[in-house]
């Protein structure tokens, strides 16, 4: 990419998109284009085509998607498959029609089978059934990979797919119904800490910034306690005590293992791929070209229980972590094999302990 190239970031206000919006100027790329959801509905093919016709971006990073945790994925199955298919179809096809030089499509490691070998190499894609709870989302992302591959093979485009592991960082989704496990645990521990220290000013500030089911900091004490209880953040002592105790409910046994990558490192990996990697670098020229996508991860994993304890320590919550074993665990292991991106020259730098500390500092500093 040239420093003056026009780069369109689809989803520039999301977790990865906002990190890219920060990272690209730091690397000298200042000709960035972004549109909010209200400005451009990526589900509308006519609107997307008109945008490409008017803006004529040289490069595209497709970070826009409908995302969520295990509850949201399993509850809004129709929305997840429809909206993600529609968004990526519209953007990828318009990029082809309007001669975009390179496109980067961001997927997710949930594309891999439930019983995938650990760590998961790129070539285990489509070898056995997916995890049921996120199957619609995963199928949409697999379709995006295949669309990029197919357009490259038929039309000679340079569309590359990267599959990030679980991401976390600034501008994450902290909605307790729809967030992923790490931001949910950060917020739950913070709210639990507010309760046990009787810090209602901080509690109300949090709810004003991010209401839960319409309950904000302006709601009554009883309304706030009721909605927190619904999401597993509970008192077990007197509200008026100077050292109230609280507990946090966590779904499942705490045994599943997960890998996490700091979002700004994902942005760095994206820029690296856009600068240095082309489609032909992702395969060896075999007759049947497939699995050209690239895992982006750390190759390191931590149990949900270890994660929760680390977050509890970093936040300073003193209460109880309660594991509700009546709730699902999801996939027990999901560790990427990052050998491909390592061979291409990129490695992560920030490990989970440092990342959690950065994330909590960002969260309370908003």
C-alpha cells in the first residue's frame, strides 16, 4: 500500500475497526474512509455499490459484522447468518466490481469444527461438524472465506481472509446479554466491586454509560439490583455495610480453554498482511486451492476459570465467583495454530495479564 492510498475500513467503530483507525495513521496511512451504520447500511446492496462508486477506495478492510457471545449467537441465529452473509456479500462483490486492489476479510476461529485438532490448523476447516451454538455465524464466515477464494481464482482479485482468535480491547462490547466472555467478566467484576464497596456513584456511572435492559444510573436502587441479579451479579450481605460482599455468576464449569489476542495487535497484524502478503503467498499453487485463510492468534490458552481469577485480581473484586454448571460450556478447547502467520513474519507481543490490565484501565477511564 502507498501511504496516500485510500483505505476503507468497514466497521471502523467496532473492536478491530477502531483499533485499525488508530493504528493506520500511526504507520503513516491517513487517507482513511469510514461510515457509521446510520450513514451506510451494509445490508443494502444499492447503498454499498453507490458508496464504492463515489469513494473509489484502493484498499478495503472488512471488519464489519454482527457479533456476540454464546447467548446472542444461540438466540439470534437467523439474524446472525442473514446479516453477516449480506454484509460480506455486498462489500466483497462491490470491491470486485470497482477494482479494489486488495481486500482483507476478517472472520473468526469459530469456523473450525467442534472437535477440531488442537491447536487448530487452517486445513482442518470443513472436516467435521461445527459447534451448534454458533453454527449460523460460523457458516456465514466460511462463506466469506470461500467467496474471497473463489473471486481470486475466477477474477484474479487479491482478497485475503484472516481468522482472528478471541479478541478483546478498547471499544469492546460490554453489553451483558451480547458480549463475549472476557469483556463480560471485566464488567461483571467491576460492577461486583462497586457493590461490595458500596460505591454507588461508580455503579451509576457505569449504567449511565452502558444501560442494561433500559436500566441506567438514574433508575432506583431496587431496579438496578434486580437487573444485576438477572445477569448474575448479586449481593449476599447488607447494602449499608461498609464492606458488603457480592458474588458473580459465570456460565459453565470454568474448564473450557480459550485463547485471547489484544485488539490493537490484531490491527497490527491486519496492516502487516495488507502491506506484505498477497493471495499467492497463502497457498502453494496446488491444483485444488483451498484453506488460504490465515489464523491470527497467540498459540497460548487459558481456562475460563484462570481468566476469571486473573480479571478478579486485576479489578480488585473480593467476592465469590460462582460457576453455574447448569449452563453450557461451549467448545472445550479452541486454540489456533499460528504457524502460517509466523512463517509470513508476524508474531504477537502482548500476553493476557498485560492485556487485561490495559483493558480495565481503558474501561474505567472512559
